[in-house]
C-alpha cells in the first residue's frame, strides 16, 4: 500500500509538470487553419482552382508589376484583389495580394493590416524596392523578368492558373501556388455568407464565431479574413527555420499530423520538447537547403499562422494566417548562408552588442536583496569564476510595480550598482509591459490614452504578476516619449545616472494569465484601430524596441552608448535591437539537447544573439547535468544561467568537486575565446553570418551533415564543437564534414601532448566529466586571451594568443576585430586602436617538418623567437609582437643532409 502511494504521487507530479494543451488551439480548433486545411484537401481532390491574374489589367514600370487577381465564385460572380510583384534589394522577389477595404467610421480599422513588412524591415517597405535592370517580357499567358548576378535568376508569373516561379539556370527553385492552395477569405457578412462561399472547396467552420472554450467572447467583427498559399522548393528535401519551436533543426513533415508548425507568440508554461506548438516568438522565415541552390520563404504576416510541410518528394509548404495581407518574399542563393545574408539586407542584421554581453550572465528568480546579490558577486570572485552581469527578476520591485525598488530589501540600489561597476560588472533588471493598476505609471498610461484597449474602447485590464494590470500599447508612437522619460538618465529615475544597468523585457507576447491562450483577446484594439489579432506577433517586438530606443536616448552622451535588451517575444527584425532566450525550459537532459537545435535555428534566421537558461529554469539539475549544461552553454551566443524561485540555489561556487572545476574551466574557456567570439559578432552584424553555424552552412555540399543538430561550428572560426548531452556518456561520435580539409583535436581548447588530425567521417571521442569535444579546422586562425580576469572589461589590455591550424596546403587565415566595446563610434569608422596590445604566444598546429629556428620581423627589426615543438605542434613563446603594426614570423625548417 505504501509503495502504491509513492508511485501515485510521482505520477501526479509528472502530470502537474506537463504543458496544459487544453489552453492552446490546435489547427482543428482554429477556424482559419481548419478551413484552409479543408480547402487544400478539396483542391487536391477536385483539381479546382479559384484564382487567376486578369491579363488585361497588368501594369509594368521600373519599380515593379501590379494588377488584378480575380477570385471566381461558384455562382459566376468574382472578387478582385490587387497584386504587386516587386524586386527587392539583395535580389529577392516580393509578391503581395491584398483586398481593398475602407477604414470605416468607428474605432475599428476595417482595412487589412499591412504593417508587418514595415515592422520587419525597420523602414518603409518602398525603400527596400529595387528597380528592374532588365525589361519585363510578356506573353498572353505569363510575364517574366531576369534578375540577380549575371541575370542568373528568372521570375515568371503565370496568369491562369496563378503561379509564380523563380528559377536558376532554367531549373525551378521556388514555386508559389504550385498546388493552387491560394485562398483569400474576402469580406462578407453573416447574412450574405452563403452566396460568397464555394461549397465544393470551402468550410463554414467558425466563420463568424469562435468555438474554442476560452475564446468564445471574440467578436470577430470582420468575419473570416484568412490568407493562405502553398510554396514549393523543388530541389530541396531539408528545411530549417520558422522559430520558435522546441524541435529539431531540420523541420519535420506535418502532413500526417494534426499539428502543423504554429507561429503565435504565447507564454507556454513548461513547454515540451520535439513539439510544433506555438512558443514565445515567431520569425516566419523558412530555408530550404540543397547543394546546388538554397531558397528562403519569408511570410510577412503578424497574425496567428500555421505552416504545413510536406517532404515526401520535395519541401512543399502551406502557409495559413488568420488575417492580414498575402505578402511573401522569395529569396534564392547559391548557399544557405547567402539566403540568410539576403534576408538580412531586408530586415537588418544584429546590432553589435556591448562586449560585456558576450560574457557570463548570472541570474535566478530572484536575488532577494542587496545583501544576497552582493554575496553572489563576492563569492564568484572568491572562487575565481569570471562573470560580467548579474540579474534581478520581478522581486526587486515594490509589489511588482516596475520603475520602483523594494525599499526594504534594496535600500541603497545606487551604491549596489556602483559596487558592481568597480570590477566592470553590470546589472540587468526586468521591466515587463503589464503595469499594475493603481500606481502612477499605469495611471499615466491610462490617462494619456497609451493603454491597449478592449473592442469597446476601454483600457484593457487583465491579470499578470502584479495582479490586475493594464498594458502599454507600444505600437502607439506617443508611448515612446513616455518610455524615454521613464528611463531618463537622471538622479530621480529608478536607475539613476548609472551606465552599467540594462533591461530585460519578459512576458511581452503579451502574457495575460486571465486571457485566451494566455494572451490578449484578439479583438482588443491598438493604435490605428487595428485589432490585436492583426498585430499579435509584432507586439513583443514593438515593446523591446520601445525599451531599446529609450536606452539609446538615455546613454547618448555616454561612452557606454550601446544598450542591451533581452526579449522573450520576438518577430522578424527583432535582431536589430535585442537578444533572446528560449524561455522557461526544464532541468532535464532532453532540454539540454534541444537547446542546441533551438539556438542553431535562431542563427539560421539571422537572430544569432540567442541562448537558453543554463541548468534549466524549472527543477533541480543533477551535478552531471549542470556541468554538461555549462559546457554546452559557453557556446550559446547568449550565455546565461537562470533558475526558478523554487529551484535550489546552484551558483557555480556551490558545486562540489570535480563539478566545480569542470564548470569553472568551461566558463574560463568562454572568456579565453571572447576575442574570437566578438569578431564573429562583428562579422554577423555586417553580413548576417551565424555565430553558431549548422553543418550545412559551413559545408553546403555535404548532404550528410544536413540533419545533424547536436554539433556545430562557431561561426567561420573553424571551431567544430560537439557538446556532451547524454547522461553518463563516456564517448561521443563527432562527424567530420566532407570538405576536403583536415581537423585537429582541440578538446577543452587545448592541443594534447599527442596531436591528431582527422579527415571526413565519424570520429569517436572518449570523454570524461571535464571534457568538451572540440576540433579546429585546418586553415583557421583563432585568437584568445588566456589570463584570468574577473570580467571582460578587465581583459581589455591583456595580451593575445594566436592559434594557427595549417590546412592541407599549409596555409591559414583568420580575423581579429577590435573596438572600444561599448560605443557607436565604430559605425563612423572610429575603431579603437591596437596600440599597446601584444601577442604573448603563438601556437601553430600541422607543422610536419622539424623546426630549427623561428625568425621574427616587425618595424624594421628582426630577432629569433623562443619555441618548442612536439609532433605537429610548434609553440612560439613571448614573441614580443605588437598588434598595431605588420609583422612576419617564419618557421625555419631544419636542413636534412643525405648521408653519403
């Protein structure tokens, strides 16, 4: 009987820790998704199609093609839509179809929302339009134009049935509406619905009401508004992207499933792994990968969206959004990296963050007082664990009222912040969009019309951490002025004049505990009279941008000009102003594994400043799991440990040996590699290159690597990493790509006493608890700073170590980027000089000849360098080189004399 009760308790605990599926819609419960899946099935079964281009209403200019798309109704009537076919900067093709509707006289804006493009591009979409360099050719059934480098691509719009094809070298790469799933639910009333619906193709499920339990109050004032279309990538069998999902890097086939991938920003409590459920963010970019050409589909829509994927013969996708306009951008490139780069031309690249943000972030919910926080600060130094930033969650506030301090627990916040600054440390505090009712901030927002409103125009009130709250409408331009004021650099602001304080925007999906699907009602109203359903997926982005701009304003006169904002919710374009993390994960091995896939996916879609809560947010990790998570987390672009308020304290210094040393060594390796990492961040800010790179991005010709998501390259550095993510593992298998290059064993960031070089294939590596399997690609040069310092700021003048790995041809190259690490001066070409910086050590691996001497030359002077050699490795000790001018180092081989 006693045994039975224990088993029962464990079972109940497991159930309590699972995501509550009943809170979130499945496709079959979301009217627009169910209707469009039905529509696609009927089109496939009957061969019928409703849409064609009106051949006599087509207009062509240097800036694009526009005209009319006709939707044929079953009774012989038709509905016209307007289309535009445009060429964009970076050689992308944009196709839009929209419905003309008047605004209406009431609060509700009845026009279809078309602002997702401006939000994603960060500019007027017209500014991204390129002129046709070649004449558009027309026939009676189609039009076409050449574009791209050397006119390598052709875009052809077929009229009846409507189909848009982009080809490279006469082979189709992307086809829009190949399967004729295009469907735009035009405006109709419930009274005339029957005569506006094709009963052979269309379903009447939830056209004018919502039957989902928590959404029955939705007024659906515009009735059905869905937009949908299929897009096929004929040459691709593997696809990445469309985050955020706790799923594999390679997207799965969904056609035999009730669950397409969903893009709808929600607060998913205790999310599951290997799931296509909606999560906190949405970037509607999908990349198809192939050796000869890669392609991207950018679905520019901010509403609730489902994506079906059919991979049986090629990557065939079906995009379905609740409302908005049909707006799809087609991006074609020779490699997946070129697709990501061209996407960055449109949406911008990551803003180069302040250098300290690449260091280690120490966080939990919550450090409960000044004493608690400063004790952690002191213990990290006593145990020689470097860190750059410590975080405060919601409990620092007075009863969860943002822009306030709990005066009892944090009586002297200014002195606390200054204490951190003494050793180059920073503080991040949380500020969320929900504002507790009944205090000056929320009252100002309501009084000045800055709050999100209900469908009847009243300030919307719901529940979140503070209890009853209102939400600032960050889409209202006037909200920026108030936010600037709240973050002003002034002695009476809540963070005073301190320059080492930055902001965490959480719960910005927005999360509403009392709302349908844990978010705001869809018929709430935002600035401009648009419903929340139309703008939902850009709401979180607009909030973190509000904060970013306020911090830029706050620090404009400082040398520490670059802000840092962490966001949980995001959309296309968020990379310009924020980092993200994967939300509330769990202290279990499967979450460690999936974190790599999730971070790689974010890098694929050009939001590389991404990470996961090291150790897992919920629960208590074992010593082994925590150690392995640190050894993995040091490779996340955003490296932060975080834990739930009910989790046991697990700061590194609390660990027992050998776990303490293993975790500390991992963190120190992160700091040693900061010069390489910061260089990769700079390159990403310029080109959109991933910081954590999937195998296919570095080796696109090697199809064997396409589905690998448990190992990765650190950008273009040549570092290939395979973290240990299995409990009790004594070995791991590492796949060496087929790129005709050699790889050197660099486990734990060190060359062993015996060097090994490997070519393509699987290498089995034995691992102990302290081991991180790393390989360094031949032909690479990485930079390190190996001296222990308490923070990255204290490393600024430390000497460098160069690690040179020779290629098969005996060559190597690399980069080192230097600036002041905190201002925007670099944008004007004002880089921090390398004066006074020295190289203290050079390691050259792959040297097959015995070296007799090392000859060094700089600034007209020459000298011999001290060195040591073991097998393939040469170590040049204290070469006394300065980074500020050119130099040469020559390894002089020992002359071999033939015996007589």
